[in-house]
C-alpha cells in the first residue's frame, strides 16, 4: 500500500453518489435524443468496410449538449459535390444509464457487434433540429477518473452521411430524416383501369388475308411505308403497316432495325390475285413480303373504347367463329399511357359470312390500396424488392429506394405491410428529390448535340 | 469583336463530356453475392450559383443528413490553345444552312483549343469508388472520341477526343477521430475541341447551277477563239413534291423494263419519271406501255405495286435541287 490509508481514494458509495447526481442533472438539463444502434448486415474483408447496415431500433436517452451555443464544425458549406452540412455535436450521456438501460435492450439484437458501450458508427437522432448524427468518437475518460471512476461518455458526433442504409426504427420522426435522401426512383403504377372494346365492320371477299415477310431487310432507321397493290376498281385497296425489330444480329455482328411484321389496318376487298407488297422509305434496304388473299375475310377492327391502365399488350380474341373456318388473328397496339390505340389484323381469316365479335383482354383490375412509408414492396415476377419513400394515390406514383434490381413491365408490386397491390408500368423519374443530380438534364441536352450513331457505350439513362 | 455570334461551343463540350458519365451504377451485394441495393450515381456540373444550390438542395434549411453519397461532379478547369492542330487562318469552308438547305453558309476554319476537365467522385465506401472508377477507365485508351454537333446552324459535327490525363486518389482515413474520412478520386481529362467564328449565312455564293468548259486549240493568243465549249446544268433526279400524273397499272418487279401505266398521255418519251424513290428513264411509249431504263442516276430499282403514283421529273424540279442532293447532268 503506497497511498495514505487514512484517506479514502474513492469509495463505492461516493462514486455511486456522484453517478446519481450526474444522472439527475442529465435528466433535468439534458435533451431527449434517440440512440440508434447500427446492425452490421454485410461486411467486406480485405478492403474492410460495412457494405450493408440497418438501423432498426431507437431508444430514447437523456443527453447533455456539450456546447449549447450551436453546433460545432464548419456549418453549411458549398462544395463541388453540392451543399454539405458539416455540423458537429458533442453529447454527454451517463455511463451508468447506458450500461443499465441501453445495453440490456440491445445486447440480444443480432449483428449488433457490441452492446456494452456506445459505439462509433451508431446514430443519434437530435430532436432540436430533427437531424441524424453519427457517432465518430466516444470519449470515455473525460472528466478524468474523479474518485477513481468515470461517470459519463462524451459522444463526438457529425451529421450522418447517407447512402442506402435502412433506417426503419418504427418512430416516424426518426425514419423520415432519410425520406428524401439517397437514390430514389419514381415508378408509375396503375390505378384504376378499364377494358378496351372493339368491333369488326363487315366481312369481305377477295380481301388480303395476311402479309408474309420473306426478307426482313436491314438498316432501317424509321418504319418503312408498306405499299400494297391497288384493288380492282370495284374493290377497296388494303392498308398495312410495318413494325420493327432491332435485336437480331446480322452476319457482320451488328444489330440494325429490321421489319418484324406487317399487320393490316384494312384487309381491303375485291382482289382477284394476291397483291404485291413493297417497302419504301425508312432508310433501310432489302425488306420484302408477299400476301395471300381469301374470300370471307374480316373487315376493319374498329376500336369503340381504348380502355385504360394497360401495362402490357392485351390479347384480342375473335369470337363467334363459325366452325370449320380459318379464324382471324389480331394484335393490339398500346400508346405510352396504356390505352389501346390501334388494332392490327395479322390474319384476316377465311370463310366468314358474318362479322365475328372481338373481345380485348382486361387490364389488371386489382390495383388497390395505399402503400405506406418505409415498407418494403416486392415485384411479383422479378422478385425485386425496394423500400417505399412515398406514395401518391392521385397520380399513382410510387417513390422507392434501395431497390435490389429493376421491376419488369406489367408485374404487380405488393406492399409488405399495407398489402397494397398495383401494376407497374415504368420508371418516370430517376433521382427524384435529389436537388444535386443533373443526370437527366445532361442526357436530354446531349441527345440533340451528341452523335452516338452506333450507340452510347455508357448507356442511355 | 465585329459581330455577335455564340455557338455554345464550350457548353456543348461540357454537356458532351458530362453525358459520358451520367449512367454509372453501384451495386451492393451481400455475402452470398445477391444484390441488395442498386443505385445510380448522381452527377452534376460543380460550379453553380450558391443561392440556387442552397434552394434546391436545402429548401427547408434543416438538412437532416450531411450529404447523400455517392456523388460525382465535373467542371471545366481551363482551356489552352493547341498549336498542333492549327489550320490555315484564311481558309473557309462552305456548308448548307441546316434550316434552309438552299442557303450556303461560309465559315472560317476553327481554332483548336484543349479544354481541361476534372471529374471528381466522392463516395462513402471504397467499394463504391472502385466500382465507379472501373466503369470509367476501360473506355479511355487513353482517349475516347465523341462526335459533337458544335455549330447547330450548319450542323458541323466534329470528333472530339477526350483524353484521360491523370487520376488523383485521396482517402483521408488517418489522423484523430475528429476529422472526417473523405474518399475522393479526381480524374482529369483534356477535350480537344474547336472554336468556330461567325457563320456567314448571308453569303452571296449560291449553288453552281451551270458549268461551262471551253477548249482552245493552238497557242496562247490574247483573244483565243473557243474551238469547242461544253456546258452542263444539273438535272433533278427526283420529283420534288409533284402530284402523280398517272398510276402503275401492274405490279412491277425490280428488273422489268416494260411498265404498264394507267394512262401514258401525261408522260413524254426521253424524259425521266419518278416512282416511289426510283428514277426511271422512259425510252419509248406504246399505248400505255413504257419501255424504260430502271434505277437511273444511282437510284435503286425496286418493287412497285399496282396503283403506285408515277411522277414526271420536270425542268421545274431542276430549280428545286438543294445543297447536298444528288443530281445528274443534262448532257452536252
């Protein structure tokens, strides 16, 4: 014993008294913050980093703000990467309160790494200012061993740098701090939908039954015009239109646009020999086709109602066909907002005496419910998941983030908590809510001045 | 200095440069290599008005996080004259005016300049940074050439090589815990662009519509008599918007040389007719049968269907030939 035994060097009772006084002071003069521990989901070795983190628990705790005359740090700065808030915050929390209150609550959470002390990387939600701070250093020896013990932790915090971490504590005032940050896409979903209807006007003899492509041609930059031989004077000349295909690779290894099909807008009538088909314009060469004529072909398919809410091309059924005839086949064409705008006859049939009826398949009618903030949504066919940032029931636009892939056209997106289901049509805005990103503006401006006549090797966003 | 002109050359080069990097993605995978998150990297031109940045990026004052990462920013850092690409200062070139091809524009050869660019990448994780950089570097060997429409009035497209000159990596992870880790890579590029002077669209020069060549026999005399003179004027090889004079009365394949039309009365022999996009020379006419030469003046002999309109190519069409059009000659 080298110290004077007649003096007490920090009795446990004295230490406890000091700790109690500190706890009481913090409860009186502190601020109620939330302590949000990080769960480590995926870490990389070698270049050691935590790739995937989640913040799913928030525990209220009293903390004393070290500098009450404002945040420390450099404040709001303009940089080449946009506006940054370089605010720092010093908070003092009770060691005893952490160990006896927070630790028991978080120690059994999987992937928590360490529960015995506040740890760097965890978040603090600071209510004055509604901000998320990340603990960058925990000072545990200040003040220095009063009565041979330390009673507080000093947390040196900086504003959180957000990427794609999941913040889902269940406390809205905490979770909404990252509602407008990160890479957010706006998806156009389908709200109400209605079925398109159409009718067939008449049947004709000597009409074009079908047009058969004998050579797709190549190098078309626009859809070529389809010319069909005139019908004799008593008849009606058929009208056709081509559609293109661009993913077939030529023998030279290049992909160019080619003619995919020719559908009939009007099969015509009165032909006695099959008309010739020629392709003109479109910038390409080589497309060729032949035609076949028949008696009893269907007439024009007239759209009586275009419907709405189609995410994928509906099927067209031609019904009330007499037995023993070759039935007609037709294909629907959609515009960009999901309305049937044209019906092309691929095969006008043979042997009709009366016009059959047409039924167009219905769009998905099960578009119901409202998505809720921070729930995960999943696509029915791609199994892509994402987190909801917001949902606008008027425009049927869903903002999502942290998607693990891309949604496919026409799949149903289901909310995990809300149970809302809507059909997906397309991405309408990338970088929604991001005041910094100019990607789309740059791409739009570049479209008119950059000549990527082959293709943009960097992709077109 | 002398007149107002502005081709937005630098703006176009900046947009062109930026468009190369606006679709870079990052994926995060878990231990089983399943993708858990994909995000596109925001890109913006760095320099901007401070008030605008504050309004757009911090509209409600309380920015609840410091910044969202990753981010990329680029800016033009300088421009230097490039003597290695110097061209003759007095030489001009003529080109059609894009909006009105009957007009000719005269422009002096451009001045070559190198624009220096800096692309900065700021990420939260090293893993993100490596993904971004690896998506950029393979395309620059060390140059990537981009075709930019630098002068829109004349549609002057130039190949602009963008050369990657250097990369600076910065990862401030050392030091006390009060300083932040900043993971920033800076990639420097040089874009070899051109500055064009004013485009003179009111030039008096016109398309040459007649060429005459005179041959002189004998020595040099003060006033030689031309022995022979050849003169040619351009002849239209297509009908510029004429209405059809008749229609085809049969389907015509690509090799047929006797074509039947519905009514040959509006067609004269030894003239050209125009069907779809094919120029056809009429050698003789018998009733409604035309004996023809197909695919004249480089047009392609194609299939034409019954009922297709037949147009005459007339002298009026010769006047409508535009700059850049193909044309034939009327003969000697």
